[in-house]
C-alpha cells in the first residue's frame, strides 16, 4: 500500500472536492431538481430544510459515530454508500417520497463524510494548518462549488434541450455521473489515504471563549436573514416571470451562480479574512454585520424591478455574493475562536434550517418580492446581537 502521510497534497484535493460536491448536491442541486419535478416552492424549500437535520444534530452524534482511529474507514464507507445512493436515486425519481427519502439518506452520508474528512485532515497535519494545505483545501472546495452550481446545472439544462426538455432523464443521467464519480473517489482514497496515523487530536480551544461567553443569540441570528433569502433566491432566479421570478434558463443560471457568484464570494471572503487578520474582529464586526443587509437588499430590488438583462442580474448576484462573503467572514471568525465549535456550527445549521423553512412559507403566502422585504427587515436583527462579541478580549 502506498504510504502518503508525508505527501497529503496528493489526496487532499480530491478528498475536499468530494466533500464539497456532495454538500452542493444536497443543499443546492436538490432544490432545483425538486422544483423541476413539480413540487411547489414551499414544498421544495421544506424538503431542503429537512436535509439540514444531520448538521443540526452533529454536535450530538459526532463523538459516537466518528472516532479518530476510524476516520479513513468512515470515508470509505460513506463514499461507497454515496455512490450506491446516487445510483439508487436515479431509479427512484418517479416517486417524490422515495426521492426525498434518498436525498435525506445522502444528506446523512454527506455529513458523516464531512466530519471524517475534517478529522483526518487534523489528524494527519496534527492541527498544523500550513498555508499550502489551507490553499489546496479552499481551492478544492471552490472548484466543487463551480462544478456543482455551474457545470452540472448547465449540463442538466443542455440535456433537457437535447432530449426535448425531458427533465427526468437529465437528472437521471446527472445522478449516474455522480455515482460513478464517488465510486472513483472511493477506490482512489482507499488506495491513497494514510491508514496508520492514529494521533489523538490536540485540544487547542482551552483558552478560547465558550459558547456562553459568545452568546447563542449571535450565532443563531447572524445568518438567519441571509438564510431567508439564499435558498428562495435560487428559485427566484429560475422561476418564470409569470410566477414572479426572473426566468433564467439552467445554462444562464449556471453561468451566473457558478462563475460570477462564486467569484464574488471568493473575493469577499478573502478580503474579509484579510482585514480580520490585520485589524482584529472588534474593528470590523459592526461594518461586516451592516454589510449583511446588502444581499437581502439586492434581491428585494431585483424582486421589485424584475430585470430581464443577464448583465444586470449578474452584477446583482456579484454584489450580493461579494458582500455576503465579506460580511460572513466575521461569523466564521467567531466560530473558529470558540471552544465548543461543534455546538456553534449546529446553531448555525439550525438557523439556516428554520430560515429556509420560513422562506418557503412566506414565498407561498406573499410571493418573492415581499419575502425579500421581510428578509431585509430581519437583516437588521444581527446588528443587535453583535454587542456581546465586542466585550470578549480574545476575539479582538
């Protein structure tokens, strides 16, 4: 067996690409697919909200399911079952209940895979996050988003045109491709991952503030408004103008979200972490929290004007994603500097789950425009919760 512990870059990129593409499938592609299968916006958003449950409960099941000495085993198991699940999903798409059940299973497998991948990374590097490793991880994640939100969506759209808008067949073919991809990942990682590295993870959080010090309201409220806008915004871009949407084709959507959007998100995130490392959180918390209003404002304006120009829509998405990436850096910075990080992540997942569920209810009741207006009003709430963070010296 090839020993790669000294050269983790050989497998690190494919491992984090697999992690990213599975997450994009569960939280992004599934929403588009369910809507194209005929579900209402409210029903599709409710299903996607359900897929957050593994991440909401992760703080509870993680210590029991994924043990440090079994990280590679869990990666193997989750990847082979993801391959089988994607293949099974392509056969079960004729039934909505079976489709949702399979997607929920894929969500659980994805969550387990995420935990095992991150655990193996910390174990092999012994929490020594070298710049090269970090860059490779982030590049693999961004590439997964580009492929998931851009390439796969455009591929689905092209197949629907080629097969005379047969949406069922296009999604079947996509899941066959994902099944083959994860089968390849499973074989590759089974051969390449280190099997004899069982160092205990170092507790590096003892001197960091606890969740009680940070304040649960901040961790729950900060992403809530953007959660109201994010998933329903996807449907808004795709739905026909007669339904209040902008009527983008899958190809146009893939271009806007998979290239323009991810570029803005990357730029915003890089700028956000750069100023936080340079000046600290205390100086930038309020400006970043204030910028979290902009994504909701952009979609409210597009919901009001309903632009038909792809250039205008692309500029709006670029502005929304850039400000979101910059503003959300403060939240991720806080999560990195709390001792009980898993509980904080579960609060974030709970916030996103409930906001996704509420956005579906609002959209079916008042339409896209007023849903974005509600999100815009709610986006002022995180500003109130930021005062607890400013009082913690270790986060400055």
